[in-house]
C-alpha cells in the first residue's frame, strides 16, 4: 500500500494525460473533480493543450518559412524539431528533404515579378550544391534524383527540359501538401502519452517472447517426432540383433559338442539379420555353403546403411482432408494448409519430396480439376486472412516444383483466381507476396505467359513498380522478374508499347534502386522491349542513353556489360517483321528443369498451436492417416538448357530462386 501511495500522484497524472490525449473531455472533468474531492494529488505533467499549442506553433513557423522562402529559418527549425533518426533513416523523409532543398534553391526563379537578386540566388544555389555534396550524396544512386545533381550548374533551369516539372504551377502546392502531412504525422507521433508508450513497450516484448517460445516448442516437437522414429527403428533392430546373437551363441555351443550347422539354418539366420537391407529372394538364392558368404553379405548390407534413402512419409486420407479443408473451421483449415505445405517444404529433396508431390497431384489436392461449387481452390477468396495467406503459400510451394507447375498449369481457373487475388490485395501483404511468387514461377510456361499478358498483368506490374520503396524485397524482386518474363514475348512487348513512356520511366528508375537483386530482370526487360521501334524512339526522346551511361560507370563489371548490350539495342535500327516472331511459338517449352524451394515460404507463421492442439505432421498422421499407397517416382528429364553467361541481359524466362542458384536458363 505504501508503494502505491508513493507513486499515486504520478500514476494519476499518467491517466489524466491519456484522457486528455484521447479527448475524453467529460471523463477528464469527472476524473479531475473526483481527485479534488478525495484530495488526491495530480502530478504536474504538461497539459495536452500546451503540448498541442507548441506543436502547432512549430508547424506554422515551418510552413511560413516554406511560403516566404526563408531557407535558413526553415532548416534551422527542421533540424531542431524533426528527429535526426527520422531524417536520416526514413526513405520518405529523405526524399521530402531533397525536394525541400530544390524548392528553396529555385524559390527566387519562381517569383512572378522582377529579376531575382543575383547575390541571394548564388547563395541559395551554393547552399543546395553543398547539400548535394554532403548529406544529399546518398541519393545520387537513385534515378529519380539523378537529373537534379546538374541543377546548380545549369545557367537557366527554367528553360531546361529536365527541370520543366519544377516550374509547373502545381509543383509547389503539391510539395507543401506533402510537407504538411509529414509534419502532422511527426508531431502527432511525438505527442504519444507516456501510458501508451509503457503499454506498447511491455506488451510487445511479452508478445515477442511468447511467440519465440511457441516457435521453439513447435521445433522441439518436430525434432522429438524425428528422434522418436529413429529410436523405435534402432530399438527394433536391437531386439532383432539380440535374438540373432543368442541363436548364434547356441549354434557355437552346438559345434563345440560336435553338431554340424546346416546351410538351411544359416540361411534362415541371415534372412532375419538382413531383412531390412536385402530382398528375401536374394537371401534365399545365395549359396551359404561357400566360405565367407555371410560376412560378405554383412559388409555389403552395412555400406548402403550409411547413405540409406530417406523413408517415405505415411499416406494420407485425401478425401477426408479435402472435406475438412472445405467445410472445417477457419482455424482447422489454416493448420491443415500449413501442415500440407510443411510436407512439401521440409521433405527431403529427391524421392521423398517427389512422392509427396505425386500424392498431392494424383489426389487433385487443390481441386484444379473439380467442377464443384465448393472447392479447395476457393480458399484463395476466404474471408479469413490467415486462410487466404496459407492457401497462397501452399500454391507458391506447388509452383516452386517443376511437377507442381505442370499440375497447376493445367487449370485456367487456378490462374484466374490467382490474378483476382493479386488485384484484390490492396496492400503489400504476405498473401500478395506468395500469389505473386506463384505467378512468377508459373510464367516459365508459355501458355500461362500468354494468358497473363492477355489479362493485362504487364501494365499492372508496371503500375505496382512505380513506387519501389513501398514494396518488400520479395515483391520487388518477383514483380521485376515476372515483368521481364512477360516482356520476352512479342505480345508483352506490344503491351509495353501502349504505355512506352511510363514503362521506360519505371524501368529507368529501377536501374538505380538499392536492391541489386532486381538488376538482371530490369536489364532483361529493357533489352527486350527496346527491340520495338516505337519504344526505342520514345527512349531516345527521354535521353535514355545518358541515363544508362551513368550506370555504366557506377555498376559492376557484369552490369556494365549488360548495359552496353542495352545501349547497342537502343541505337539499332532493326525493324520488326509483320509476322509473329519465333519467340511466340507456343509449342516451345521454357520450363526449367529444376526445383527451387524458398525458405521464405515458411517465414513469419501467423498461427501457433495451443496446449494440446495438433499441428504439422502430427496433425496429418493422427487425424488423416490413409492406406499406404506411396510409390517411388521417376524424375522426369527436362529439355536441354542454355547456360547464361552473365555478360548479356537475360533472354529466357527464369525465377529468382533458379537465377540465384545458378541454374541454367
């Protein structure tokens, strides 16, 4: 009780501060009145009105300095009141600050009356030049800002085509609007009540710890199941070995007494000893009357045990599985989708994984060939975000395997549903990432490329890539790779020609992006679309060669060689034939002969089992065990591949996983 009284004033002050922040005016009045009646002291925390008043004053001063062109006052207040961690660490803040420097540098040039004071103008340009050479140098690798590094050296920026946008009537009001929104967010975040901060920090740390413990528990259970299987196998072998050893000791005692051991008896012992390693028919066909035969067989049987094949996973009752995937609760659906995905992602590459995939395909797990009104495929449009995401992850896992791509490619309904889901996800969510990943891998198959182009996916990708800083690395990489695969087709190039200016701007912006994983796909897309004369003409008009030459000097040797090819393509005068090019031959198969299962498929799981709740392989083998029908599968041989040299832009469809692992294309 004494501790509470000691801190009562501070605690009551925190409550008062929060009520004031949340604008519970009536509640705050009643609370303050009751504290006064009971004689409870309130700590003298800064009131909300005082805090708001100070924030508004700072914002008004900054906006006034912006309007009047007072560069020194603006940046002095900006550096004092906007946290340096935000100014240096947030991409949007850095972009805004860059444009603010441009605003003050050209402020005098945009005034309607009179000629600008030369001394004042030179001082502003010098200030901007110093910024570019120091803090602003970090953005020199970004295509969006590259032209502005020439601004201090241009005698008349108003007349220069590169800076035409800066002198439009709408540019300054748009920048001011962005500044106002940014300041409102900054000062709102800075006014967060202490009570909320305490709750958030403690709650988040406890939540992260709980999630970590849950994950450790799941991993421990998985390892436990694996070790239990190994233990049972070793125990069975041990009991068998003890039995055989006892019989052999008896036989040795018998020989001491002068009794002979018959070949038939030795054969029966060896049959038991080698039962798990050698076929029974082979054991019975061996002549054990020859000396050393048994020991030779023993050594031969021990050799493959060192590199023994991974055992096949138990068969499942797919009819029951699909029924529960359609009619079960959302939580059950999510756990089943997770477990089925884990079977694919954690299975051993080779016969074990191929057998799992073969079972999924032969039982039409995704209902690709079903004509029922309710099907597993429709889980892509489930009301539950978790179910949608886990269904997308499972489809992405299928698309990661050559056999899975073949299965999914047979269903036009699947492709349509994936495209719908992609467009309906308005945020860069994990669901959209996995749908995009699946579509990118499916784009290795020509008929699906044709369908995606026909459905307008090219321009959707271009629109999405307009703002790469708002995309996750996965979305950015797979969007760029999918766009390149579609641009390799004549239909895809012609689609780009309809919006040539936009496509070229987006691709040139991506050339300077800090995520270097996308460069081969951006280079490949550029090289491909520049085979269209109309796009080449548009590229020349926007000064594409100058942009490319900037990256020719700054990039790696491999990137430089690719850009040289692109410049050569840009300056070529080849005309397209009227007939379709050979790259649109639907009979030619671009399928890569490899599987590429990504670790990202199992990252950031949304659900964790509660105490006593089944998940993963335990759930499948406990509730959905089927009749043993697993058989080995012969791996198909794909078409001969052409090795990519790295010196030229990509000219064949690839997936990021395959490209990173150096698979032939």
